[in-house]
């Protein structure tokens, strides 16, 4: 028995009506960094602009960190062979993605058929000029916390000042540093080269002194590409002395222990962070060197130095 044509037509119409919204609602393909915004929040934002059902469209957002520590976002929207791009930088990952989603919605609402397909390479044209009033009136994106990034770096420094050796000296050093948000910490290994403490005219005896010291530092930093930090310093090590004017004199080792503060200014130039610092230290242990009953040298109770150096993140 043949089914009436009208019944078949009604059944097909109902099936098409039921299937249509489901396929239409997810017609935009999304690729967004989940750490900055969820797919659900992005689709909700597109729905506010009435473009969540646009067909054959792909929205791709990628993020990276620039040399200055800013979050750089790249947007690419494609639809039926046409494409457009947009990029911007900001401090927060979620703000970058939120602004690029608004840009994508405006591009799809206006239609990519009016845009020239993009060219590949670093000089791809910017095909979208955002309407400022429409962007400012839009509701801010949902806030998503940006994960903290632990940054490790190593480098070299040169110090000029008064160390645990006699007189003014120049000392090379190795530096290791880490930072997490505003917290900074570092370790310095410094060699103070041999310096002589000579007696007066009536007592020609003296001492030759060199020292190896290490410091542990921790504190806080403010600023982005250029910043200032203040850290507490704990310094320890050993100084080695030998009497002058005495045949077959032997080395004598004494401990070094100091505490103090350091102020550092740093700035990033490409992958290198340059720094300039000043430190002031107070001696908890003051090495004293006697030649017989003659005081050849005693470390000063308070000393300081200037440092210049560079750090590179591996």
C-alpha cells in the first residue's frame, strides 16, 4: 500500500526542522587557548553579537609572551575562502582574548566577503579597524586568572667597591636569579682578588688577602620591561691571607659573614636583562689578620659596592 505524498512531505519537513538548529548552532569552529577563556564563554560572547550561527566560519586565537613580558594575541577568521587577521598586546591573557573575540564577532557580522584575503608573513595587513564606541560599550569579558610564570636566568657581573679584602677592588661574579610575579631571589658567587695591606714605615710587615664569597638575596620588584627591586642580602664565604715579609709564610683562612640590603634597577633588551645595583653590608664576623703581634688588616664593619651585569633566560 503506498503512503500518501502529503504524509511524506510533512515527515520530511518535521525532520528538517528538528535537525536544523542543532547543526546551525555549532557552525563556527573555535580554536582558543583554554587557559585564557573557555569555549562556552567565547560562544556566549559571539551570541551577544548575533553571529553564533554564522556558517562555514573558523575563529583561531593563539597567544604568546613578548620579550617585554606582555601577552600577544593573534586572531585569524576564515569564511568561504576569505580570511582576516588581527593582533594586539596587553598585560592580561583574558583581556587579549576577550578583545579579539569582539573583533571576530564584528568581522563576521560585517561579512568577510568585503575583505581582501590576507597575505602570509610578518607584514600581513590588518583588515579590521574596531569601532571604538562599540567596543567600549560592550560588556567586559569574563575574568579568568592568568597563571604565574616562574622565570629562571643566569649571567655575569662585575663589582667595584670594598669587599672583605684591603682597599678598593674590582671583583667578577656569577649570578643566578629567579622571579615569580613581584617576588625575586638571586644567588651571587664573587671572587675578590688578592690585595695587600702593608704596614707603616716603622713596621714593614703586612698581609696579602683574597676572598671567595656567596650571597643569597630575596625581595620584591616593581615594573615591567624596566623595574626596580629591593632585596635583603646574606653573604658568607672565606678570606685567605698570607703574611708579607716572612719567609715560608702559610695561608690562613678566616670566615666572612655579612648582612645588608641591595637596590637594583634592571631593563630588558631583547632576550637579555641588564642590571645595575648598589649594596651596603654590615659585618657580623670581621676577619682580623695579625703578623706576630702586629695588626696587619681588619675587615671594616660597614662596606659597599656597585655592580653592573647581564642575565639571560635559558
